[in-house]
C-alpha cells in the first residue's frame, strides 16, 4: 500500500523574525477539514469499497485519522500533493488503539462506524483535539439510545451495544444542534432497517456535504426543515464513488485577513457554492476593497479613511458567522475598525486569544459572551512582545494574524496547532515572505 507519510512538527514553537508587507500573491486553498474528515471516517465502514475523495487537505488531523484507520485494518492511498485520497478497504477490527484515538477529536465518529459494523464499541472517555472547553458525549450517547443501543460506562471507557438493528420509527432529538452528534446519528441510522428522524440537527455546510456524500454511497437521506430523515438499509458495497471537498472558508478568511493586516493584495482560491455570513460580513465592512468572483476572493489594502469607528460582529448558527471564524475576524477588525464588539451566541469560552491582544496593550473588556476592543491608534508603537501562547488551532492562527498586524518579532508557543487545519502552513508562510524558524 502506498501511503507516504508527511512529517508534521510535534509540539513545536515558531519564531517569526520578519513579516511580509505590501505583497501581491495568488493563494491556493484546500478542502475544509471539518467536511473531509467525516467523509473519510464513513468510507471505512464497509469491508470492500472504492471511494475517492478529492481536495483533501494535507494536515495533521487528516494524517492522524488515516493512521488510526490504517491501524484498524483500513487500506488507502493518499496523494498528499494533489489531495486525492482513494479508500479501497474498510477497517477489519473492533479494537480502538488508545494511543492513536487521542490525537484527533473526529475519532468520536468511530463510535457509530463500529456500532454499524460490529454492533458494539468500547470507546475511551477522553479523546484528542483542540482545547475548546467542555465537550462531552451526552448528545451522542442519547442518540445511540434512541437508535436501539444500550450505554454504560466502565472506568475510563464507554461501552455501547446495539440491541436492535431495526428500531421502530426511531427519533433523535438534540437539545441543541451538534455537528459531530448529527454525523454520528446519521452514520448509525443509515445502517438501520427503519426510517429515522433527527430533529434539531446541525445543518452546517459540512453536514450538508456529508449528506450529499452519504447519498452518493447509496443511502437515502433527505432534509425537511431542521429535521434530517434517514431511510435505513442493509450495508452495501460502496464503489466508484468520487467526491470533491469544498474549499475551507476559515483557511480562505485567514489569508484574506493576512492581506489586510499586512497592507497587501491577495487573491485566494475559494471554490465553495455556499452562502457564508463571514463572507457577507467582509463585504459589508470592506466595501470595494473586497470581492467574491467566480472561484476566488480578492482583497486590496484598506485606507485609514475607510476604517470604521465601530463594528459589531455576532456569531450564530449557519449561515451566520461561525465560532471557528471568530478569532480570525477579530484579528482582522484590528485593521478594519477603531473599536469593535464581538458576541458569541454559542460558546463563552472561545476567547482564549484575548491574551494575544492584551500582550500588545490592546484594550479589551470581556463580559460573559461579549468582548469590547479598542484598536491601537498606531500599531507600530505596540509593546515589545516576545511570545504568544496558543491553546488551540484558531487561537494559534489569531496569534499569527495579530503578530502580523504589529510586524514585531515574536515566538508563537504551540504553533503546531496550525498544522491541524492548514495545508503546508509553515511552508506557505515562508513563500509569502515570513522569516521563520521552528523551535522544538
């Protein structure tokens, strides 16, 4: 099996000694990891398969997921340069390697994969991923119970046993929308012998793309309002499936923000047919310096006269601005507005990046799920910052963007988080004009 490994830096810090300014560049993006990873997981549910997923990002989370599935018997080839992943055989064992499951949060989808395939799963209570606050399995486990499973905890593991393959008109109702919970419920329901409804499902773009992919694989899934209806069937051989992952909105936004923060002019590939609150927000605040045309986003520098006195940014369910985009757009607003307010209606603990702002003596006030920020009058006079510490992927990207705004040498601690969501990020930075060195 041809499966060349790409080296990703593990637990590294990044020293940036110089930043780009006034650059012009065309930037290629890759597929959204949150869309690609569930498709990859589902592709390994059957023994025999012939699935090609295109535009897969070459990131650490994809590598960790593939290493996990390969250790469980899965077979595939992955052209990392092109982003083409070809899956030829599903997993062949029901034992989850504890040392690998801790590397990525998406491993939680193994629960439904193994339940559909083997009828039982013993899953650890702790999994990997970014530190984003408490994210428990309660919604997933309640969904499994609704789908005819019994659930019990045994020490550091959760035991789930599928008692009924054909529950009578099962109904899954989430107290609030959950992306991975919705995916887990769909995976198992698609392999039940009855029709399942999932109410209050999280209909983000990655779920819409996942439904399209599952239907390509021979399933029968429809959307009625905020309810997903799955007409279950027996497992079937998945063959001759080709799916292209849509480009990542967070990656595209990051490079657009970098362009503004360094007074540059960038053209960023963005092949994604969906409507995003983030893009609409940019159109509103950037006026004629930002455009979305065909398969690209373009930006040009914004002048001091074009800056807003006050901007309010509010997150919400898709298609509104997502919480993952909030740290990116917050850094952008340092350039776009003299004052700004951010309200996160979903999470109150997504503001870990505020320490980066405070390190540069930026005035920040946080009350509950709201922050008020006063941008510096002169970014060149920021305090001498030696290091910023990232707690997760988006926090690391905010550190990169904030430091780019101030153009001062910096060490970003835990910079390895960037590799979890951005293809070849360190190489890309050097191409764009950053001068960097990795500290391990």
